[in-house]
C-alpha cells in the first residue's frame, strides 16, 4: 500500500485523471496509458482509492472537536513475492503514469527516484488475509487454461468417455493433457521454491506470538477483570451512529459494483477516543493477522470462503483504520455472509470504531442488528476510483476447484472413490 497526501487544489484534476483510466465507472480499461496492469505479471488485484472520509464530524458526539485529516491517495496491490521486487517492476512498467498520478500529491517531487519514493510511502497493514497462501497469478492462469481445455475435450468426446470406467477416463485425460503440454498449448509451471528467509520469518512468527502471550499471561489474567469493567462501561455509553445512507452515495457506490463476479470494498473510519480502544483493536488485529497467516490460509477466513484478499491498515498515528478487500458476489451477500457466520468477528474489530451498533461483551449483538450494521458499513464505504482484477470471472471457489483438478491429474495413483469425486469437478 502506497499512501500520499493529495494537494487539495489539484484534487479535481487527479479525479479526472483517474477517471480517464476507466472505460466506465467501475470498469477499468486494461489498455489505459497510465498503468498497464496486465503487464504486471505478479499482480492479483490493485486499486487506486481516494481516502476522503465523510464521517469526521462523528467525533463530536464525544464532546471533542472535528479533526480535519488530510485526504490521501492510496495505491494497493496484492502481489506474489517480495514487495520490493514488485516495486521495481511497477516503476519499470508504469513509471511515467505513476509520476503523473502522484504529482498531484504533496510528498512527491519530480526529481526523486520513483522506486525509492514508493518504498518510502509504503504502509504496512495491521492485519492481512490471503485466501490461499502460495497460489500465484501464474498458477491461477495456467490452471484455468487447463480446466477449459479438459472440459472442451470432454464435451467433444463425451460418448466414448461415458463408456469408460472412472480410472480409464482419468487415464485418458492424463494422456490428453500430456499431449497438449508437449504441443505447448498447456503449461503447468512447477511452484517456485519458498525462500528460506520467508520460511524462517514465518516460523519465528508462528512461535513468537504464543511465547509472548505465555510470558505476559499472568499480567493479562490480572488485568482481565479491569478490562471487562472498562469494556462494559464503554459499551453502555458509546453512542450509535448509523443513519440511512443518502441515495446519492448509495447510487455512486452501486455504480462501481457488480461489473464482475468479484467486487472491491474500501471503508474507513475513526477509532473511538482513548487508549483503551486503540490498544484493544491493535491486539485484535494482531490475532487476526496471526490466525490468517497460520490457520486460515487455505481458502477460508473463519467460515467465510468468498474473500480473495483483505487488509486492515492504521492511519494517522493509529487514530483511524481503513479496511480493504476483494470478495465474490454482491455486497449484500458479502455482508450477510459475515453477519450469519462470523458476526462476533465483525464486532471485535469494528466495534472499536465510532458509531458502531452497540455490542455486548465485545462479541455479542452489534452486527446482529442487521440493518443498522449495514447502514453503518455503507456509510463508511468509499468509492474506489480504479480497480484491477487479473482474472475476471474466477471466484475463489473456482480457483480452488482448478487447483484440485490439477492435483488429481498429477497424483501417481488414486482410489476409485477419489477418482469419481475428482471427475465431478468438471
């Protein structure tokens, strides 16, 4: 994530420039002259979004003055491999376009080294979620080509395949794929080896957090009663701010959505004042980041399987948070998925923001007040000016299915029951 402060006098010009990258609102022109996203071979999703928070007056319910935070321009990329390697590729492929875009920001100077500047403006997330750790852009594309080729072969040869046993069908498909690979029409690149440095950092993270918790566990248990008392006192007194969203704002957001089976989501807001909420959400996001890294890294965030990537990022010295995700289906379905399956997860994170529907012991109620929660979320949602998806039309479940197809082909042997289950993927 690259973050820069927009020069307010040049914001209208920046908005027009970003709009020129779209064929229509919400639909990127991949051949735009500024940032040719398809040439960035390790990029899954990307967006430019102007962080213009319309809820800054909400702080006044606490008797505190409004803070006029800067309006930022954020660029986000969900990429394979190290961020530094991507920044080198980004500056090489889209350097001129990025200079034009970021020239509308106060921090940018024409004479600076672009790659170095992008790195300086990078912001790390408080928590990060990846649907399937290790699945690359290259793999997604190749496995989709594989599936389409096999399905086309099955359709053309359906009568003869129906006469075969499941093992014979699988063997025939294996022979077909081998011939297609030999002819160069199908490519299945082996996985790149995981860098040793990443493995060591991952092991250190896996072990380090539990060790820290064990070290501080006596103090945490001593503090727990005081935490619960403070929590309930705040839950009873914190105001709820969730008016119905204006039709104009709702229409603008709707115009940017449902151009594909996958959508983007960007929302931001201010944390409730005081260190209690700031420390609480910092700990909560650390736990989310840990579990997403080591537990929920194979197709699901808890019970939700429709999210490709998501991140939570602190802004303005931890006073505000922005949440960004790429998800399958409609926004209504996305919100219902969370409300019905992991409403407690929504509560522990978003209840630390000003105006959230009232929770009970942090986990209960809150998002269960469905319409109020949806109004709260929609009110904090930002229009995303530019959004890129490297593989339109492919849901997270499609990608999982394609990987299972490949796995079934590459296994040396499979029992009949597994072969029959594998053939149902087509």
